[in-house]
C-alpha cells in the first residue's frame, strides 16, 4: 500500500519563502560587490622586463607613467622596472624610439604582484624625398659666428678678470664684433631651449596627452613661454601640468 504525503503551503508560507530567498540573493550580491570593490581598490606591484620585439634585447631608459596621477617609474640598466599602482589605474610604458603600450589590470584576476615581459616595437618612419630650404637667416648668423671664432667658454671676461683687463671688458661692451658673439651665444641658447621643449612636447603628443598638428607645435611653444629657469629647475610633472593648462587656453584661442 503506497502512502503519499502531501505538504500544503499556505500563501503566507510561500510569501515568507520568497522573502527569505530574496534576502539571501541580496546578501550574496552585496558580498560579491564588496569583494569586487575591494579588489578594484587594491594596490598592486608590477615587475616587468621590457625588450625589443624584434631582437629580444632589453630596452633601457624605459618609463612607466601613471595616466591618472602622473607618477613616473624608471627602469634600471638591465631594462627591469618596478611600479606601484591601483588595480584600476592605466599605465603607459614608453621608451625613446619605440611605440608605447598601455597596461591596465582592472579586469585581471587579483594578485598582489604581476610579473610581465613587455615587448615594444621600434617606431618606423618613412620620409618622402623633399628639398629642404634651410633657414638662411640662421645660417648667415652661424657662418658669421664661425668666422669670428666663437667659443662660448671664453667669449666674455668676468669676475676678477674685469679688474685685471678693464680695457678688454670695455671693448667687449662696445665692440660690434663682441656684441655679435654675445648675440649668437644668446640665440644658440634660445634654440637649444626650444629644441628641449619640442622634445618634451613631442613625447606628450605621442602619448596622446596633447593633440597638436606639426604646424601648431612652434606656436604652442611660443604660447607657453616657458622660461629657462623653469625648464632647468622645475620637475617634469610641473612642466607637464603647466603645459596642460596652457594647452586648454591655446585650443580656445586657436
């Protein structure tokens, strides 16, 4: 004789069961969300070796730049680099003459330390055959300076030498020849300063921080008007932040 036992759930029982099940789902979701949030806010360590993608030789002078904070990390002489960042941060790996790569561990499994082998590709540049017209004015100044026998180390007397050779000091202040020497030295100093600024700016353009056409580079350098003192003494982050603020104004006025 088969005996069947039937359990009867009242509407109240079904309602309580549904509520309990819903509470369990909410608790489970909260735990998972909290774990995910903790993982995303985790500080991680990155240890990497950067090599040439073709030769597999280590690349030296590698930089890792945190795009959010601007913090920079530099490689040692063997190309090994260590960096500390938040798991959600984006890191730009770059080296002179190579294309850059962006690292982000936001969607990666959580680890305290990531060991990486990074391959960078050399930048390939193909230039068309063009006739280059040199800056004749600068060439003339340079040619005249060479005829003068310009030497930036001794083109002017200073300090106790002025007392020892007062006539020489007066001559240097009044002579057209000596003024040409000093003017050339000043011009060369300005040219070198602009080339350094151009090199810094080009790095930021390559990283996508600034969007400037080749024709806009020189006007933007003039617009920034960065002094020699600032270029010589300021931290690179301060220069980048200043350029960024001037860039926004430059775009508005362009």
